[in-house]
């Protein structure tokens, strides 16, 4: 079984690859697909960052929840900043908002289940 550190490293590596690889152009079908009146790519952005607060904080008891939230938000912000710098990718403020919403929605879910988690 993989250790938590290896899972987190794999997760961050996957996010980095999604950020730098030219996989989603302006004419991509996902940019024109909607679910509940939201563009599907924004939903995916949120879902990618959703596990940060819930699963990874629960499995990493050494870092305080507030500090872990800041790391998650920085990761969400940096993923868009990198796209600003990479010439074949584009920065999108809505993607940035969706990334941060994913981290924060994980925090909200964690808040509702805090009685089950003794160190929060």
C-alpha cells in the first residue's frame, strides 16, 4: 500500500501535468459542455482540488488545518499562475475561482464531519 506522502506527491504531480500539458485548447468540447448551468471544465477544476482538505488533511495529522488550507489555496493559485507563464496555456480567472472553490468545498465538508475527526 502506498504511503500518504506518496499519494500526496502523486496527486500534486497529476495536477502539475494537467497544468502544463496542452490537453485543453480553446476549441475543446469540455469548454462548451455544461452541467447545472456550469461549464463542465469549471466543475472538473473544483473536483480536482476537492480532496485536498478532506482526504489529505485527515491522513496528515501533523499539519494544522489552517496551514493545510493555505497550502491548498496556494497550490490552486499556482496552478493557474503556471498556465499564465506557459505559452500554449492560458490563465483564466474562472478556473482560479473554481480551483479555490474546490479546496474550500472540501473544507466545508470537513467542517460538517469534524466531530468524527478528533484533531480538528
